[in-house]
């Protein structure tokens, strides 16, 4: 059995920054730290920090007054920031800069009197945070069919934004329908879908047709990881989204010649390597890493932490 190991895969710059941010907080303040929602959508990562003593919460009132609170990579709404101030929390913002970009665009369009169409998945942490920037101005759509149900006047002042972790095809289908219905709709100066999401999808698109099976390392609540799995299924190939080697099932690999393996943007490389080792041992698999694009993006730590490191 041959394994095509997609590259790029795994951690993006935003995830790297968020995890490094939490690690630096633990070094500086100790592990008695709170994180609003999961730092990134990955079970392995969250469990690792939980074992160190970090507490993940879904509501600000779960955080004792005066505590240290880290905002996750997915961003938060102004309401959450206000609640944090009211509880006198010391906050550190690990929001991915690409998510922050979408928040800034939402505020700008809202202040300019636009009705904003946000393309994304209802209930996702990133979508909740973005909509919280201008709830009276933002309408969420997920599908082209949702666009057909919009009731804006033909001359309404409209703009669209997208969740950063959508599949390119998924977003383009909705954008195409929006432009058909509202030809004058404004688009963001630069597309919102994250470079890493796009690159990981590109790798799967390039390699899936010569593969019999797709394995995606990532958690079920990771939007970008689910999109990768769905790409395999759309090509008619068996595709599985798993957290680690413990979920691999031998039956999946019966009569399989080539396996494509990748990892979502919040999945650590250690789980990839554990799966590879298991498949090499179990099936005598050989591994061929295939690079489809180069990535060299990095993001600095939040200003609050950089100031601490500098002793200011």
C-alpha cells in the first residue's frame, strides 16, 4: 500500500500563533488560565492543555473575576470583550489575524450603511464572533438556496464576507448566486478564505484522483477539516475524518492501493506521524510526501504578550 502524504497540511500560521500564545501564557503566568472556547478546534490540542491545568469555558461568567482569559483563534464579538471588562479579566487576544481582517471589514461595511451577507456555517465560533460585530447589519447564508430566500430590494446597498475556513467551491457557489441576484453587491478587497484552507484543499484536489481512499486528520468540529473530507466524498472516494490512529479501522484499507493522507489546519503533526507509523507497521505501507504549494506565512504573538516578553 502506498500513502500519498499531502503537503501543505496541518497547522496554519494562525493556529501556530494561538498555540504558541497559550504556551507562552503558561510559562509566564502558570497553568491557571482560562480560554474562551477551544483554543483551536482540535481534540488532541485541547486535551493536552487541559492536562496542564488550562480551563476552557463557553461563557464569560464561568471565569472568576480578575483571572487571565485567552480569546481563541476563532475570534470573539464585542459583547464578549465587554463582559470580560466587566469582570475585570486580564485578556490576551489569540484571534487569527485573518479572522480579525473579516471583523474589521464587517465593521467598515456596517458603518458605511451596507447590509452584509456573511457566507458561513451557523453556530461556528468564527461566524458568531463576526456577526457580533454588527448583528443588525449581517445576514448569514450557507447555500445558494439561502440566497434565493433573501428579500433585499434590487437597489439595496449590499456587501458579502465569508467565513475563513469554507471550501473554495462552496463559497464560490454562493457568491455566484449572490452576484446573479444582486449584480452590484460589493466584495471584500481581498478574499476572506484563509490561504491555508485554500492550500490544503488544493493539495487534496490535485491528489485525490490517483488515490483510493482519503484520511483527514482533524476533529469533527473543525470546519476546514470537514471540507477536506467532503472533497474526497465528492470525488466518489471513501473519506474519513479522524482525531488519531485509535480511530483507524483495518477494514477501510482492504483492496486499497493508494491512500491520500492530509491534516486540517488545526491538527498537529504528531497525530499524522502516529497514523503513518501504524499503517507502515500494519500494512507495510510506503510513504511518498507530495508538495503542491509552498507556505512561509507566520504571525507574531499578540501585542500584550510581546510587551510582557520585552519587560514593558
